[in-house]
C-alpha cells in the first residue's frame, strides 16, 4: 500500500478496478531531499521510468503502471518533490525537478531506458532526454509535448505579460506560505474538489486517489502536496524554446495527444508539432481522450506503449 | 557600523536581515542592500553610502551569509524576489540597491512592489548576467556537494544558469515605471551591459547614473498622500 494508514471505514475507497499497489517502495536521496520511489513488476525485468504531471503523484499510475508491468517490464515511478510522499522542500524549481529525476534514474542504473511522462512529467523527461540522451532509449510523452497554446501546469499565463495583481498575489503568497495548510475535508469532498480540475475522471477514481495522495488528519483528509506550492511555475518561460529543441531528440519518440479540450489540457495539436518533429517521431491523437489519456484509456495507451517499445 | 541582525521567515527559510547603519536623519526612508551571487551583506560600506540619511539594511539571500541553507537546491531569481519582499515587508517603503544578482532582484522587486520601492539602483557585481537571455544546452545542474557553504553551491550553480530574457526584465520595468510614485524608479549604474541590462537601459524613463548621484536623488524622495494611498 502507498498509504498504509487508511482507517478501516475508508478502505472501500482504496479499491478501484485494475488499480494495483506497487510491489516495492523505496527512497532516493537527491542532494539531501528524500524522493519516494515505487516499483511494479519483476525486479529483474527491463526498467521503464515514469514521471507524473504537476500536482499529481506516482499513485496516479496505479492503473497504468501494472499494465506495463504485465507486459514484462519493471516500472518505476516517483513522487516529485513536494508531491505525494517525497520531501516538502524549502525550494521548488524546474532545475531541481530535473536533478531529482536524475537521482531516481541513477538509482536504476547507467543503461539507457525508456521514459514515460505525463503533462509536466512529459516535459520534464523530454528535457532530461535532451540533457542526458545517453541514458534514454525511448521517450514517450503523454499529452506533454510543447505547444504555443498553453501549459497550465507549467505556466498559468504568458510570462512576459505580468500584471501588478499577479505579481502582488505571488509575493503575498510567498509572505504567507510558511503558515499555509491545505484545507481538510471529507474523503469524498476532496475527490469532488479535485473533480473540478479533472472533470472527465470518475468520482470513484478520484476517491481512490484521495486514499493514496492525501492523509487522514484529526480534522479530516488533506492532500499531501506541499501547501507552499502553487499550480504552475513562476518565472520566464517560452514554449518556443522547448519546441525548437524537439528536432534534436535522437531516440525514438512516441507522443500521444489528447483531443478533447479541458481545463488542465495543453491543447497541443499534431499540426503544431509537425515542423519540429525529430526523425523517429510518432505522434498519435487519441480520439475522445482528455488530458489524462492514460487514466481514461489505460488499456489502449498501455498497448500502444508496449507495441512502440517492442 | 551596527551589528544588529533580525530574522525573517520566507516559507521554510529563515533569512538574516542586518542593520548595517542606523538612520542619521529622522523621517528618512531606509535603504535595502541586496548582495551579489555568492556574497553576503557587507560589514563595511562603500563611501558612496556615507551620505544616505536613512537607516541602511542588508539582506542575506537564501543560501548566503547567515540565512538558512535549504536541502536540495531549487533556487530561482523569483524566489530571491520573495526574500527581498520579506525584507521590504519588515522595513517598509525603501530604496533598494543591488549588486549583480541582487541588481536583477532589485529590478524585479521594483516591478513586483512598485508602490513600496522608492527607486531601484542596479550595480555591477557577481551574477549579473545569470544564464543569459535564453536557454543554452539543456543540462542537469548538480554541483559538487563537497564545496562547504555558505554560499550554498546549489545557489551558485543554479543562479548562474537562470534565464533572464530581455522582454521578461522589461515587464518589470514597465510595472515600475507605470505604477511607482518615483519619477525615474530604476537607475542603472552597472557598466557591464548584459542583455537584460541593455533592455532596461533602452527603456523609456530609465536612468543611467553614478551610484552616488542615484542615492542622492532617491534619498530626497518625499511621498505625497496620493502615492501612499
């Protein structure tokens, strides 16, 4: 179990069809920060590394990862700093996430392995593959390829058009964040809150996520994610930088795109990517899928991934 | 020189805010010094500061001087703007003078808190350029953990690589020039013309000057009722 402390009256929520707890759990030290790592499948099988999206956690792969493990892989996922069971660190940045990712990759071994990332995790692993191409055999990006449109879990607005209110709000948040706590509520209440951002995911799945990504405190359930974190980054960022680096990727790339527009989505379209694709790229738009394509269609996405790897 | 240090909280970090010199003239607003990359608040001041009438404070940024050194890095210039804002929140409206990295942070704070910053002075110093105006080769920054802090080797490595696009710097210039009660809220004293400094210099209403003159002008700023509203 990821969350061993689920009181008995809530255990029914920790069951979801197809969801399997990891077979192993361990920690990796990344320059003093402890990163929680989970594994599904045979320990001696070929490894695959997964990275979750912003404000998610490794357990969001509880349905998808076992399907890859059934395909003959050792599937490794980790909670990014501040998320899930990893340390709530003092500082958060893209560079730190990349460094933590390297620490997890180093705990697996020096051989090149396939990487699969969703949303922000896809963007993170794409940059990892650009920085350390010798460590990556295949890159699979689940609705996290860059687009000029928008990236809600990286940048909430175009950074060059800062407004006084946004800047002031961010600074006010920094002044107050030492005292912030995520608000507690009932298990189903947390699921409903998350449902506002994840309208296409079932209430039962979101309840399952609460059992894994939240903790039961005296005053109710509370998401584990560090309250000092805010959705989206803050700082200079331009999607063109990412797009222009895409053609330089050397390993086979599978990019799966959502086709249904939703709040969290990146709105990346095949035609936007065409001028930037590396030689061995396969881009597939998944009909009828929202941003969480691997949660909406776990069997189809796992099959596509396994076919691509094999 | 005084040697008073007060402690501020910015998120999980405890910051050291030093009183470098007491006020010489009652009612004058304070000066906040922001050091360069790898530096700390100076114990002695350059002569240029001797005629500043108000109190003079110096902030040690996260990972520098007496401030906390966090585990695992994750530094950004925006985080340091939050450090500087914690100091501003403590001391009230102030003129901000930054060296190198501190100059970039001073500019950001002038844009982020345009009504509280009574002029930002941008000087040469370590870490002025950062990682340049656009990303270089993608890299994973993991510095030598055996370099004893302070300064935190993570801060040294990460804040030498943070991207500082000219248009991004300009967005802070625009905030400051549009919203500050000070007529010329940003003064560039830096000789080194990085891309972002060049953009700032080219901007309308941005002044280039000597440090002494800039301090002299900003020390005379008197807020009117409207600007304090």
